[in-house]
C-alpha cells in the first residue's frame, strides 16, 4: 500500500504551527473530559464538572511531567544527564507512555486524597477515558511517519519516509486500534456491568501491557537502543511490570470479595 504522505503541519502562521500530532492530543483530552463526566454519572462518582476539569488538568500535568521524565530515564539517560537543560525542551519531542502512566497515577492519588473521593473508582474512569487519547496519539505517530514497524511482505505493508525502500508494518495503526477502540470497548463493558471498583483499572494495565508487548514484535525497535535483554525491546520490558501489576491487583480484588 502507498503511505499517504500527510503534511504533519495543518496550518502555519509565521513561527506558530498547528500540527496534527498536537491536534490528536487535543481531541484525546476533549474526549477524556466528556467520557469522565459520562462515566462519573454512570458509576455514581460524586464529582461535578468543575472537579472533572481540575482532575483532567492534574492528569494532563502528570502525563507531561511523568512522560518526559520517563523518556529521560528509560530511553536517553546518558544524553540528558550530560545536557540537563534539554530535559525542559519538551517541544523537541521525547515522551514515554509508561512514565506518563506513573505520573498520572501519582497525580490522581494525590487529587483523590485532597478531594476525598474514591481512588479506585476514579482510576477506573480515568484509564477508560485515556484510551481515546492513546488511539489518537498513535494516529499522530502514523501521520508523522514515525515509529514504523518491521519489514513485511503483507499486502498492507507501507514504505515510510526515512524507513528505507521496503514496505513495513504500519504498527502505529495496530496500536491505535488495540489501545484505542478495542481497549475502550473492553473497559466500557466492565463499567456497564457495574463491576467492582478497581476491576477496570487493573484490567487496563493487563490489556495495554499485553497489546503493547505483542505489537512490539512487529515494531522496529528504537535505533539508539535496539534489542535488550533476551532480545526484548524497551517497550516490552516496560510492559511486563504493567501486566504483573494488573494481575496482582485483580488477585487482591478477588481475595477481598471472599
């Protein structure tokens, strides 16, 4: 298939550029706000629209800070420790999902304790609302022509700019579908079943970690890291603790029901 060469910049006025990648994030945050309000009503979480706005703001802050620090520590520690001022230059790119996840969890726990609202139920709602942003972010990666997959002879393989002359897996789209609508459908179904608080939250960790781990087999590893322990990628190594944490959480939830 022919890769649709979409200009990453939607509109540029002087030095100010509106990019598709940034727009994907805005769509994700907007959808998250609406989903949080909907799920709060569905699950009986006692928060009003102002509290939702505050929660989303702190969540976004946690994503940005955690995502940046995660990228610095997991992917390029030597470079950033020798160029510390560049840690602040987030506009140059470089974010880690796993670091962002830690950041948003910490921000949410602190927020819930301050507002005295249920932590697990709030976590259930937040991770479900985050799936739209995850899917949109991967679409942004596809438009940017980055994070492509390995070489393939499948009919939907694409030749990416900068990826050589051979067709590759559009692994960004695989992740967009699995981490977006598929994971959203699973978690929303758990909400509709009025599941025990914590079940969607820990299921998110298992679902995302499993999807990411599997797609990494088809994704080209980061060139400056390559393959690590046992031939695994950094994405796979970071996904394994997620799966383990989710399984451990479900185990303790099950025990508490006895």
